[in-house]
C-alpha cells in the first residue's frame, strides 16, 4: 500500500487542554515561563467556526508576549483588577 500513513499517538496519550507560552513580565523586565496560557478547546473552536483571522492571529501571540511594543497599566477595566 502506497500513500500517506497517519501516525497515532502512543497508548495512554492525553491531549493537552492548555498551551503554555513564555512572555515578558513588565514588572520584573524578564522573560517569564508562567502566567500565559492558550486554551486548546478555544483554538479548536476558532479553527472550526472562525473567524479564521483570529485563528491565524494566534501565531503572533508568542512574539507579542516576548517583544511587546507597549504595556498599558492603570486602565481600570472591569474584571481586570489584577491585569495590566
């Protein structure tokens, strides 16, 4: 049989529900490996249902977190009391 063969994950493999992304911490001015995560179910939903631009914009997230152009602080937005 010629053609492509799909490789299956190992027995017992559990797919991740989050993808962790390193980012720049503006408080310490260092790269941090915690605090930034992307929801895999949300990404799968964007892939299936769109908008497709938001799905492809996810490729920009690591660069935006590691090399932010600007960091805004003190915006006093509802439900973002502990965020920048």
